[in-house]
């Protein structure tokens, strides 16, 4: 992966709907050349998918929390979290706890109800998100930011 590929990834992670023509202009390549590079990165799995980021608050999901979960019945627990509309992320972790969940609900009351449903699968600690000073960070920095680090 060269600098041009990194530039392409930088622009795509900030605006996945950018046209190939516009992306080509941004990185100094023709539309066919940039399209081919993007296709190759998709085939190699560097670009896994394209997503829309939705504002939870705008769709009535005003409560976010992380749950550290300890369970001995991983399969039943995973069936439960796969079926739950409140679980936004689930990560298997090492240490005292088995899983880290990101849970997004309509309210703290709904979060409490979700916790009550979790009781039969093990023990947990709920960490309520009060604010998110860094909600999302790009994996590929801008060229200027990358030069500042070097």
C-alpha cells in the first residue's frame, strides 16, 4: 500500500459517497485509475464495507453505555446479544470479564431493563456514557497529520 492508497483511504473514510471522479481529482489520478485502486483494496479486504453513521439521539436513542460482562455460558449469552436490538457492539476481551458491550437504548430506564434481562447470563458492570469527546477517529490520518507525527 503506497501513499496514494493511503490518501484514497483518507478521503473515503471521511466521505464514502465521494464519486470516483472527485476522488481521482483529490489524489491526482484519473477516474479509471482510482477506481482500479479502490477495487483492489476491496478485493484485498483493506476496504471491508461502506457505512452510514446515524446520530443515535436523532432516532430516539438517548442513552449509551458500555457493559463489562462476565459469563460462563458464552454461547447462550452470544445468542442473547445477537438478538438484542440494543447491542451496538460486542467484543470478546481478556481479563476478569468475558465481553465488552456497547449498548444504545432510548433511556436509562430501558438500559436498566436490558441489564435485568442480562442477569440470567452472568454478572456485569454498566458504565454510562456521559459525553464522547472523541466519538470516532479515522484510522488513516491526513497527510499533514501524518507528517506532524513523523
